């Protein structure tokens, strides 16, 4: 019996994720060949710097810095893009798809910005474009939305989608360690993006939300239109105060179908400590999906790092390789045809809010704040005033949990008191997600 012809693979990039892919393909070669029905052979690896150390599983003779050597090689069946960034990754993938190669990518930035166009190119050429690793690291969330929930309608998605943010928030809460020192650890562990501002300012989670929205809501999303907040402004004191009301603080990416519109937002939020999302910690990601027929579904796993992410890349590799051997390329993604959907404005968002006013401890201050909220129709559910400044002149926090109300009303109330003499620091508010 002659052994089946191997599938030829090229890697674009061999850093954290690419190194993990080379390792798994080498270490699990027999298992992969059995699952696919043919061996997989990495032939070429595009990098920038030939002198940089690589894993043993990525021998020097595979390496090149010349994209032509990779993209112009007609023997390559599958291109695995693990280099990141917008350009030249977009041009390389467009060329690979246009020339009939299957593509696997871990690049959420690219998919968030150019996913619909790349999917059209893949459909036109009947080839696969797979991107499991772009969202949720090692969690099979793309496959779940694309395959498992294909018979249902997704009503909402609430995700802890950035491992770096979750790692930082968890350690800030547990250890009170400084933001900067924890971020350095996240970088050392290979969780953070090349530019960690993408993580901590919320853009990475926003890109992942845009990618999920293509599958969950069939929506083509302009990421520049999303409301995105990161974790830099999360204060130690808010963790302590959140505990008083049985909340934890999580960085969430939220997508909710609202009739013809979509509510899409990324921000830190207060989450009840009894909620499953409140208990997903460290680098773990969690995606809580509500299906109309299914009801709730929760996926949890490692959201970043070499091997968890490489597991997702290799699972895509197996899928597209199998499809290629079965002459069924392009079936997996051809039904994803995202269209533009308009977004709900944040002012129209209705939820509960946590408000913190650091004020002078003087008679009448509480009344003025309560009046400002009342004038905007914001009703108070709970209120706590911490400590007493005595005659130190230090501000005291007034903490308020509102009933459900419009965000526009909360912001108007804050505007009306923020410049008052009794307000010692800018007022803060955080959305409460009762999930
Ligand atoms: P990385 O460690 O910085 O590796 C990037 C690799 O791409 C390096 O090997 C680099 O070459 C190569 N590269 C970059 N630009 C290139 C160019 N213009 N031409 C040729 N080679 C180029 O990045 P990573 O953490 O592995 O991330 C890769 C992708 O996976 C990104 O899209 C990222 O968002 C995504 N992702 C990462 C994780 C994670 O946990 N790290 C998880 C999920 C998804 P040199 O080695 O020569 O510099
Ligand atoms: N920097 C990303 C994170 C990697 O921290 O989640 C996974 O996409």
C-alpha cells in the first residue's frame, strides 16, 4: 500500500504561537496523520530575523526571510499565518487564498478588519480560511459558533476575551500588586501582544468581539465604531469597594442582538461574585453564549500562550487538510457572509451602574448628589458612604448602585455635579453586568 502524499504547510511567523505549532506538528505527527489521512509536512517558515533562536522542531533549513519563496511555492497546500499585524499579513493571505491555498490564521486584528473581504476571496476560490486561534486562545469558540450552534440563533455573547487583562485584574485583586509589574509578567509568559497597549486598552478584545460578531450575528463590524475601554483606569480601591456589594471586576466584551441593531461594547464591568464569569481568573478566557433554543452555554479555557493557542491552530490545520483531501475545501466558511448592522448607542444602553463620588464630608453633599441623579430619573438601589474624614480634609467615597437606567441619564447626572466644589476627584462609574 503506498503511503498517501503529504500535505505541505508553510508558516508565516515562528514566534510564540508559530513555535508552538512547529512543536505540536512534530510531536504529534503520527496522531495528526491518522486524523487527517495523510502526513503533514512543514516545508517553509517565513521570519524576519534568521539569527533569532527557534525551537528544535523548526530547523534552520525551513527558514527564509523572502516571502516570495513561500507564497510563490506552488507545492504548498496550506499557509498558516502566525506573524500578526495588518500588513503585510493581509496581502500575503490574499495572495495565498487567491492562488488556491487554504489559510489558517491566528490574527484577530486582520480578521476584525479584513475578515469579510478575506472570506469572500476564500469563497470565490473555494478554499478554507480558518481562524479558531484568533479568539479565545485554546478555546474552541469559533467552531462552536460556526458548527455546533448553526441550528440556533445567538441572542448574546459575554466574553472575557483578553488573557492579559484577566491575568492583570486577577492579580491586582488577589495581591494588590502594581499594574506595571503584572504586565511585565504577562509579557514574559507570552500572553501579551507585541504592543501590550492592544491588550490593556481593550483593542485586542474589541477585535475578538468583531470576529465573534461575524459568526454569532452575521455582522460585518467596523471596529472603529465600537465602544472600547481598557483596564488602565481600574483602581485598587474599586476592587475593595466592589467586594462590599459582592461584585468582582472583569474586563468584558459584550455582544447582544437588539432587533435590527447590535449592542457591542468592551469595558471593565462589575459582575456579581456568584456569576460564572466572575470566577474565571488568571489567563483563562470565558465565553458565555445565550442561544434562543439552546439557552446558556459556557466555554472556558486558556486564552493565550504558546501551546494553548497552537492547539487551536493545529486543529484548524487538521480541518482544512481533511477538507482538502476530501475535495470539500471551502465548505466550512462559505456560509459566513457578514453584512453591516447598525450599533446601539451607549447612551441608550440600559443596565445597573456603580458610581463612586469622592467628596468633601460636609452636610448636604449626599442630598445634592441624590438630587442630581433623581433629576435625570436615575433611581438609587443601594448607597454607602465610607469612613469619615474628620477634619483631615481627605475626601470620602460615596458609593451608589443604581437601579436599571439609561446610560445617557447617568452621564448627564455626573456632568451636573462633577465641577461642584465638594467633588474632590472626578466621579467614576462602572457598568454592572447581571450575568
Ligand atoms: P510573535 O511571538 O511576535 O511572533 C511573530 C512571528 O512573526 C515572529 O517569528 C516574526 O519573525 C514573524 N514576523 C512578524 N512580522 C513579520 C514580517 N513582516 N515578515 C516576516 N516575518 C514576520 O507573535 P505571537 O505572539 O506568536 O502572535 C502571532 C499571532 O498570533 C498574532 O496575530 C497574535 O495576535 C496571535 N495570537 C497570539 C496569542 C499569544 O498568546 N501569543 C494567542 C492568540 C493569538 P522573527 O521571529 O524573525 O521576529
Ligand atoms: N494578547 C492576547 C491576550 C493573546 O492576552 O488574550 C491571545 O489572543
